[in-house]
């Protein structure tokens, strides 16, 4: 994997989008920063990215523009991160589509951006993990948040975690490009929060309320509406109703 290490940058996703034409083709480029001054989250939110041992990385690669289930790439990355955390003896849960929680609080978020270029699509898959963030800074975040440090009581080397994530993701991506989301469905499903429960889901435009019925074969959410009909959500932000 090609790696680019930066000290301070606005956002690793923004940097990757700007510099992608210079990245080698045919392999994954991973852009890593020690701190971000304008870290971005989903739905135009910000991602708090102070210096001091968190993980901020963007994975860049190309896929054929005709690839199916591009939408589930963030779920694949969530699976990769969850697997790494499981091997470190944490008990991660996934809040669909791609937030990772520990003890009911968010520790990791994923932002997937795409850019179509003729026959190919460029993928900018950004992931943030709160590694050594203390309670003081976590308290500034606009939703309940935690870090590996807070959960385990010890400091972690974020570059060691990154290396494990790179290995896991490279293997998961290879499987995904061959077989799609199917081989991940069971693992993803087992770690899901709110399944079978009443939820609200904001799709970027509208808020839906219903029962979290199931996950489709390519990682979308089947929401059972009050009239019994099924609404499939490609992406969104869910919470307990
Ligand atoms: C979210 O939960 O809303 C997604 C957060 C994604 C944060 C990561 S940190 C590395 C990469 N660069 C960014 O600006 N955002 C992503």
C-alpha cells in the first residue's frame, strides 16, 4: 500500500481529492494525518481532529464505474475496523451504515466520497478513530463519544492500529470486488445496533420513522413503515425513536 504521512492538513479526504492524479495507479494509497484542521463528517458535519494520537486516514483506490454496491464500501470499511477492534479485545457495535460504537458511544466514523472518471470511479474512503483522546476533548464532541484510551485505560499506538486496518481492509476490498457485500452480510448483521427496534432515519432530505427490519444483501437498510410497507434506505443517519 502506498502511504502518505502528513503532519497537519485540512482534511485527508480533501488532500486525497486534490492530489489523486499524482497517486500510483493499481494500488491503494493511504493518506494519514496527525491532525486535521477541517476534518469532515457525513451530512456536512465536522470531525474533531486534534493532534495527539488519534487516527485520521483516507484510503484512495479506483474501481470500474460499473461496480455494483459502491454504496456499501463504507460498510466494508466498518467491518474491517470492527475486526481490528475485536482482535484487540474490544466489543464494537455498528450503527448503520458505518459508525462504530464502544459502550454505546461513537469511537469511529467513515466518510466515503466518489468521483466518476470515464470508465472508472475514484473512491475516497476516509476513516477517523478516536484512539488516545481523553475525556476532556471527547466532551467537546456534539454526541456521546469515546476513545480506545477511555475504554481500555491505556494508550495505544495509532500507527500499529492503522497497519492492522490496512492489512484487513486490503483483504476485505479484494473479497468485496470479487463477491460483493454477501460475504460480509452475516458479520455486519451480528454487530448491528437497533435491529428490530423502532428508529428514526434521516436520509439527508427527509426523516423516516419505522422498524429496523433487516439489512439487504448489499448492505442497505429495510425500514418497515407504520403501514407495513418496506422502505429501503441507501444511506442515512439513524437513532432510536
Ligand atoms: C462521520 O462519522 O460523520 C464520518 C467521519 C469521518 C472522519 C474521517 S477522519 C479522516 C477523513 N478526513 C476527513 O475529513 N474525514 C474523514
